[in-house]
C-alpha cells in the first residue's frame, strides 16, 4: 500500500478544493481579516473556512439555502456569503453585492 487515502475529489471536498484553487484571487479582494463568512454548500465542518482563513458558518446542502437563512446569519455576524453554485441554481440578486464571480464561486458582501 503506497497511500493511505484517495486523491480523487468527491462531493464532500468539492467546495473546499474550489476555494483553495481561487484563494490567491480571493485574498486580493482585501476582505478584512475579522470578516465572517457563510459558505454554501460545504458538507465539511469547516473545510472552506480553513482555506479562507476566516471564521464563520457553512450550509451543508445547497437545497437548504434560502434568503431567510442568509438574513439569520447576517444578523448574528456574517459579513460575506461564499456560494459554490456551479449550476446557477441560486438567485442571489436580493442577497447583497457580488464582489467575486469565477467558475461557479461567488462571494457576496451581505
């Protein structure tokens, strides 16, 4: 046995890996170090947040994403929403200002 794990991305690691691939561009957005993120979807406990080096929350399933959910997290401190919506299923027009949009990764100032 040469390796202990499978190197193939799966649905659990997909959002985190996409964030990691965009991190140099995301870092150039000059988002404050103390900004809190809401990430959707991210089925890991904190994978995307780890790559972002930010505190915050995640929504496990894109089907659980609703405007009311974003408003709830905004009210308890979320500053930005990171959406990995590769199929453009989410209408984010009422959420805030899109500050990054590339390859299905959107960052929205809420």
